[in-house]
């Protein structure tokens, strides 16, 4: 809420996610990606969600009560790698103690086995064993990220929400984290990966969802998105073209304020293909919310 009025951070996010599949959710900062993750875990205020549903089996995550979410969903059915890991670690417990407590609560690991299980969880997330006796304030950003990843994986939840899981990591650790996340998916888990790192998304994702101004504007197979024929939506193409290894051409302009969205396509003011038709809210055609086909599609027409 801003100035006494509600601001819609996410207004159109329609997707499904199966076991053994990774969906990468990408888009500029402020487009609503992390708000979506918070909604799925019931971490928003009660008056924040006004419509829609999010089904995890027979549980609607948007209407489930706090008792259900706390006792049967968080950690057990949905694991979370948070965007700000240091803020989610308990400041008065060492990392090792937090791992052991989480293992005992979520998996029922016997007391005599907790230390070994905590070591295995730390190694899986590339967290150094000689840092397990450290407190969160003694960790660098990268170490806090790895500690949060270890905690998210210990419950073996069927769905993992990873919000910027490679932030603060050097390239070698990014590679290790990406490989571990892909292994997690290949073991039969579902992964919703929220990321700005398109290179990591390309290595992990089976499908890609592109979000802009609170809406998913493209949903595509990852091989098609990163390869040929490429994205269909102009904004999605712009994201790829802004990468140094590609055209390295920034998208002009700035995203609109969520409280002052245009009536038509929110990207129209930044889009070189915009026409009068864009004043009407576009609908999905071929996986993209855009009136205009790509150059390749126009050539085939």
C-alpha cells in the first residue's frame, strides 16, 4: 500500500511447475519476482493477496492458514533460498547448530547422527566445514548464501524456491551451486529459480518465465529461449541482447512505476515495435504477451 492506495506488485503470473523441472523466473529488479515467491510461502500481510490461487497438491498456498504453512509447507514441502540470506539466519546460533536443529525438526535425524548429517549438508552447498562453528555476522555474503542454500536443501522438500541463489558468489562457486541445483532437479525435485544471472538460468532451467511490471510476458522452453529461434517478446529479446557476450545493448528507458501502469502494454514506451495496438492489453499468443511477431516469424509469414 502506498499513500492509502493499493499497489499491485504482481497482477498476472500464470504458470505450472512439475517435479524434475526447473522454471527460471527472470526480469529487472522491482518487477515482482520476489513478491511472487513471498506470496507462495505466505510471507505477505493478510491483505496483500486479493485474487488468484497457487496450488501445491491439494493446498492453496494463497488461502492456507498460518498453522498449515508453518507445520506442513515451509521447509517440508517448499524449501527457500532467500534473496537476503544473512537476514534469514538466526544471529545467536552457529551455522552448524542451525543445520542440526533444522535436520532434527524436518527429518527426525537421530541425535548421534546430526553432526555427520550437518557436515554432508554443508558440503553439498559448498559451505566450508571449518566455518560451521561461526555465527552469521562472521560470514561474508557468499558464505551466508551457501549457508542458506544448505539449510534450504536439508528438508528434501519437493519444491525449492531459490531467490538469486548465486548472488555474492565467485564464478567457481556459481558453477558449483548451479550444478548442485541441477542435480537437485534431476533427482526429481521442482525448482523455481528467481535470478538476474541469465547464464546460470541457461544451465539450469527447462523453461523460462520473463516478468515485466508484475506480469509474465513470456513463457518459453529454455532451449528455444536461449537458442533458436529465441524469445518472442521484445522485452525478453532485450534482456538477452543486454548481455556482454551477446549484443551488449542496454534496453532504453526505465520500467514504469507499478502504481502508474499504462492501460496497454507496460513495455510499449521502451519498445521500438510499439504501435497503436499496444494501447490494448496484449494477450498470450505463442507463449508471449505481444501483438508483434519476431523478425523470423515475419519473414516466414
